[in-house]
C-alpha cells in the first residue's frame, strides 16, 4: 500500500535555512531532498549512507542497478524507481534490460543477473539471503561486495518506505528530473 497524498510536503529551496542549503547542495531540485531536509539530522545521516552504497560501491554498475530497480519494483515504489530507470540507462542498461529486471524475468537476463535478483527477492521476502544463493553469489563477488548487496537492498527497501509513506511525488518538470543525469 502507498499513499497518493503528500504527507510531508517538499520545502521550497528558497525557504531552506543555511544548514539545510548546505546539506542539500546541488540536489535542491529533487523532491526527495526537499522532503527529507525537513529533518536535517536524518538527512545528514541517511544521504551520506545512500551516497556510500550507490556512488562508492565496488559492485559493477549493472549489478548495483539491478538490485536497486528490482527491490523498488518488489516494493511497488514509483518515485525512486523512476529515477533509477534514468540512472540505469546511464549505467549501461538498455530499455530491454530494464524491462526484464522489472518483470523479474526475461532472455536479456544472464544467469548472474538472475542470481542477483534472487538475492534481492530473498532480502525483500526474508531479510536474509539463503545459503544456496549466497554460495552462488560468492563465486563472483568478494566478501565486501556480498556485504554491499545486502546494504544496497536494505537501503532501497528503506527508500521505498520513505517515498511511499511521505507521499513523494515526481518532480514537476523535466529540468529538475534531468538534474539526476549528472549524478548517475
């Protein structure tokens, strides 16, 4: 279930305090930032964690995006999933790849892709990757990367909780939405 009502309205960047403006920086046009910055302490904690699991992960970009997209799809989330479709394209996934990930199946998916998706589905359903799936992942990933899959899946399940519970709407114009391109 998700709400269609805006529960936590975005804060107009013109109304940011100096602290909020510093926290948000270049992300001021994103509804996500405009909503979360209403709680500067949580913004200052969560967004650096998010940046760590996205921008500084050692996972291949394709695999990272498969985890993000599939978790958001499993959570029936729209806001972040829409953004990650754009980011996925910039990370080298084709529209056919993205459709296959969102469908949870398809010829475009390699055995490795399907294993990453299985791990994501297990995290969603059981909050734990099974022994069999872990063993399969461990053939390809380092211990650190295995940990990153769990951090990433958990982060994006949390993202779904935030965007859906707060009633985040997509950016109203292409200029704001396209600002994401420089972060992908």
